[in-house]
C-alpha cells in the first residue's frame, strides 16, 4: 500500500478543529487530529507546507519509521505545533492500518484489557449550590467520577467555569479576553467547595479538581493538604510544570494524588516527574503528545513507576482524539481515567463516531480503525473562526506567571 496524498481540513462546528486526512492507493483513508487550541492554523500550515510533501509514496504501515522520520528528520524536535502535526499523521496511519486489517485500533495495541474506560465529567457552578446541582445532574447521567469547579467569590470570571446557561468552552471567539485572578481568595475557597461537594455527593463518587497551573509549589502543598479530608481522586495541574522538581515539594506535604501534563508535548516533559514518582497520573494526550506511537512509549515507562494515564479530553480535542484515547485506554494496562467533555451536536455531526458512554464508562466501539468518520461537505460550510484561550492577570494587573 502507498500513500497517494493527504490534506488538511480546518473547520469550526462551534469550535475550531484541524484534521488531517491521508489517502492510499487502495482507497483506504485515515483521519488524524492536529487541533492546538488557539493556534490551529500553525499546525495546518506545518502539515500542508512541510509534512504532506514528505508522505506521498510512503508505505502507510511503516508507522514507527514515519514517526521517527518526522521527529528526528526535521532536526527541530518537540514543541506543541510540531508534535500535534506528527500526532495527526500518526493517528491517521493507525486508522488506516486498522481499516486495512479490518480490526479496531485497540486490537493493534494488544487487545482489550477492560470492558470500558472510566471517564470523568465536568460539574461547574458560579457558586457552591450551582456546583452541587451540576454534580447531581452528572450522577443522574451515570458518571462515577466528576470534576468540580466553582466561581471563586470576589473573582469575576474564573477560568474553567462557564457563564450562566452556556456549555463549558475554554476558548472564546475574537481576540483573547483578559480576566483577573486571586490566589489568596482561591486558596481560602477551595476547601469550602469540597467540604460541601463531598457531603452532597457521598463517599462513592470520585471527585477531581483542576487548579489550571495557578499556584506555586508551597501553595499547592497547602491546597493538597487542605483537601485531604475530602478524598480527591486527583488535584490537577497544581503548578506550571516546566520546573519538574517543584513537584517534589508538593509531594513532601500531601497525599492528595496529582495529575499533570495536558500541555506537555513530549515524554521528556514528564521524565523526572515519572521516574521520581512525583505524580500519579499523566495527562499528556495523543494529539499534543505526538500520537499513539509516542504515548505508548510514555505509558509503558510510566507503568514501571506506578503512574497511570488520565488523558486530557476537553472539547478542543476532536472526536478523532477521543476515539484514539479510548482505543488506547481500553488496551494498555496502566489506564487510570479519561476526561470526557461531550462535544456539541454540531461537532458530532461533522465527526460521526462509534464510541459510546454508558454507566460511567466509555467504549471505542468495534468498527475497523478508529471508528470516526468526517462529513466533509458539512465541514466545508463551517469555516475557521479566530478564537483564543483567555489571558489572566493578578488583581494588580501583573500577568500571572503560569
Ligand atoms: O484548559 O482544554 O482539564 N481541562 C482543561 C481544559 C484546558 C483546555 C485548553 O485548551 O484544563 O479546560
Ligand atoms: Co486541565
């Protein structure tokens, strides 16, 4: 089999997605996600101008070799744009191989290790009572694990908490908005939130919380300690992770489990975190971490250190990445949990998919390959719309240091 061509499709079914389609001489094609929230066109250009010309004529079954060729051959390694582009190629090739061999991708990765992937949902509220209502709604939908966030009193627009009546969507159309942040107010509020949420949710539900990299290590240590009575499944991204040894300080003070890495793009971002057992869950996911090929190596290394996966799964990761993550999570031994933020109905119409949710678990389905299609005619009616993640400043106007 030979690759005959590839093209990038940028579309905006309520939010922007960068998708790569690779075609072969046997009529089989594969889809890969290269979406990088707020920088979608950089990945599109990287693929179109620099990667696709090198793919034509290659054997699509040579996934490892193509991955190494794009990673090492470029000379310039790592970085979110490069690694998202490599991931788009890699995932499309796994899709092609599954379709060609008439088997779901999870079979190519070792076969199913479990009946489904435990997922967590997002419960959000502008205040504690609203957050508790949202927890109850998600319990009623069957979720066994729920991330809880609420507006911090005195902080007008808290990141990760949607405006009233709107679905959670971190990016906003137009130029970046700016919001204000107070670490002091947040640190006082978070234990109160979880005291209320744990008593409303009961002891069986797994509770998670995302700090969005907003603390210093000693502040994160204090937060983790103050949340211990509420038995969190994890505290996510407590600090920015460029300084990996910062996590050692957090670990010295708290037994609250730690997840990090949704902004990582390489195994090397997590190397010290894993080998020192400073984290419990790795969030670097397939699209931003260089694809299935790269994540398999990272997850296998992590398994030696009792670190499990807990992949990022927000709406800016397309249904193609969700499918890839579910095939991966079903197969590997050290799967921990998968984030699940449902896409809008319009996104799901552009990317019809075989994966399903029931009783707290998701399953990738048994369609050959990834089990995701793309309605390109519909996609063509929904052009790219400029959108960015918000920028946060401290109360005195200083740009935050995460
Ligand atoms: O900030 O997906 O855990 N989920 C998150 C998300 C991320 C966005 C970034 O594009 O932190 O809201
Ligand atoms: Co997060």
